[in-house]
C-alpha cells in the first residue's frame, strides 16, 4: 500500500482498501504538516503513521489542538479520536472511488 493510498483510505473490505480518488489526486503530494494545516487531520495522521514519525504525529496533534481549541493530550488520544492506529498489513488491493 502506498503512502497516498493509506492517507486517503476511507475504509477497508477484506484485503482491499477503499481510497478516495479525488482527494488523493488533489492532496496526495502534500506533506504531513501541509495536510494538517489544510484541516485534513485524519489524512495528516495517516501520513505521520505511514512515515513512522512520532515527531510528525505530535505535530498533527498540536496543530489539531490549536485549530480546534481542543485538548487532545497525546498522539495516542489523537489516534483514538480519528480511529486510525497504523498501516494495515494485509491490504493487497486498492479500490479507488
């Protein structure tokens, strides 16, 4: 699964990832920080998780808190809030919609 496919996945069905083709085409080349600054927090968190970067994950959390006047205390809380925990291992097919 490529970074862009993971970042713009909207769900999974068995071994297939369902990917938002329009968002992928429009925002796929943006960095983690650029995604967060555009308010695409789920995509930004996915980008950080794909990179395996704790620093990027903390950055997404900080940007989220500053924009939403929220108090998400940790990257783990951010993962729970957005329902994203990591890159799935078993995905072998991409369905772009």
